[in-house]
């Protein structure tokens, strides 16, 4: 049970013990030290007197250190005594520092990470206890502790003053130095694009894991793995393009099971923007007696791809990957945007234009039950064809007019978003109004979304 006595005194700052503070640094600027030198410490610090007479600073680390630098002989202090044991006193000190600093505009996420680390590792508080005692959401405490547990994420956060969300992503990739380096650069130089870069990294990691799993499966089956053949390879042919040699088997597939005993039986792993798959092949199909499944169709064979065609194909694959990653980030942003209580500037005009010029898109979304809007607005549709209509009617009956206007905007944006896909970036300008509107309301467009927006003249762009 806490029992405190309180007294006030002027103390020599150089005799005080400054305990480990939630701030990684004191941020002693020349201006601040100069102010202390001229005016002294105006607001009293708070210190604790231990049983041996030691005085430890609880609140006012920065003021105390600045007073020492400024050569002040004494500073005002509130002295408290406590019957708590040492660990309880220290935990209480950190929590009180958080409460004090949270009222200052310069309290940073890196300070909070260090505070939660101390409370968890040094004082044994659980995430729930920290959340309750600091007034922080439990999931935010858990994310902060995950950062604190990662030496890489915590160090980078402290060095570059990253946000908790950014540092949490770095913790995901703590075992991948190159990705951490790339993400850190984006966080520092282009923070608005950080979410896009993070999602690309997640997608690439997932794709790499799928490739590794596919390769392990081939090894377990005893199938020889080869590199993907070039477009104009004359020997290697996919089994889907081959058939057994008898005429009776014309048009049938040569399955991996039927081909397993062939000396040329092999496979390679294909990683595309949409999925990872295994392609079974024969490494010398003519020598091993197979027939071209389409040889009698009369279809002319195309020549090898030119360098220009290869470059174009690489661009298509990379931009398709980029679009799928951007789609995840964009829809997460839209889900948060949908929680607003009021519509942003320009919303009424955007909704009116959509109703006047894009009713077919709204009808398609409505006919499907407004799936994205229901998801973003956390609406559970009732069963049946009119389930969504009933759910929205019930929702709109209990919201404010300002919120209702924003819900109308969400319905329009959800309908427009449902029309997008990897085809969007290949048709620059088709979604220009939509993407530009999102950007004006705070969303950061990725590179591939910039391509999709296009740059044609306003007079030529579609109104969607």
C-alpha cells in the first residue's frame, strides 16, 4: 500500500540521481539550457527520498540535467517518500513518466517502446497490466513489446525516430537485413510510401516461402528440378504440350504420373504475379519418343522473343505484382477511411458525379450486395437478396447526417474499387478521378497506381 509524505525544497541538481528515463536521450538543446541558465527551473521537479537518504529524480530528468549544464546551484523540488519496495517504486516511476510525457508534443514512440520494455522485462508486468496502468490499448502494448524484443527494430526505431507501426514492420523482417535497410530508407525519405513497400516485402517473402515449399515437395518426390527453360528452347517441353506417341492418344495429356519413369522427367517452379506453380517437363522430348500434342493443328510456330518483348513481359509481371500489393494497402486504408464520422472536402461533388455518370457501376455493386462497403463499414448482411439493403437501412436510421454523407461516399468508393484489378494499370487514366480523389483525402499512391492514374488532359479523362 502506498504511503507518501511530501515536502518541498531547493536541491543541488548535481547531487540528485537521475534514474533510467523513458526517453532515450534528454534532448538538451542550447536554447533550453540557456533558458534554464537565465530563468532557472520554473516548474518543480519530483524526487523520491529512499531510506538511505538518496534522492532520485522521478519527474524532471531533462530539467535536472539542463540545470547541471547551466551551473544552477539549486532547483525547486517536490520530495516524496514511499513504503513501496524498490521494484514497485521503479515501475511506478516509469508509468508516471509516461503519463507526464504523453501530455507533451515531443513524446515519441521510441520513448514509449523503451518504457514498455522496462515494465515488461525488468518489472514483470504483462501486456494487460501495462495497458491498464498506462491507459494504452492492449494490442498497441503488444505491438510495442514485439518491437522492444527485436534488437534490430528497437535500434533502428531509436536511431531514426520511426513510428511504432514502422518499427513493428521492421520486427517482422528482423532476420532479413537487406529488407530492413530498404524499409528504413523509405520510412525516413518517403514515409507516405512505407505501407506499399512493406506490403511488397510481405508478398515477396510469401512468394519465396511458396517457392521453397514447392522445391522441397519436388525433392521429396525425387523429381529432378531444372531452371525454367528459355522461350525458344528446342529440347525442353512442358508435359501439357506433349502426348504419348500412339495416334489413339492424340489430344490427350501426358501426365506427370505417366511420365515419371521417363529419363527426361523433370520439373521447374514457376513464380508469377498471381501464384506459384510447378511445371513438369521432358528435358529431351524427341529423343525420349514423345509427340507434340498440337503438331497436326497447323498452328504456326512463333519465333524467339525479342529483347523488347522480354522487357515488356518483365514489366507486366512486375507491375502485376506491384498492383496486387498496392491493392492490399489501398483497401486497408479505405477500411480506416470508412470509419470517419464526417465526409472529407469534395465528397458531395464526387458522389453527385458518380450518381450522374456512373450508375452502372453502382448498380453492379448494389446487385452484389455492396460487399466491399459492408466489409469496410463492419456490416453483417442478413441472408437473402435484400440482406444488404436492410442492413444499410438500419444503419442509416441511427447515424448523424454528417456520417450518412460519408457512408454514401464509402458506397461509391467501394463500387469503384470493385472495378479495379491488374488491368487498371494497363489502361492509364481510366481510374484517374478515383485515384486522384483518394490521394486528395490522404492516401499515398504507389508507383504502379501513379501509372494507372495516367497523365492525359482533363478534357479527355473519363468521369468515374
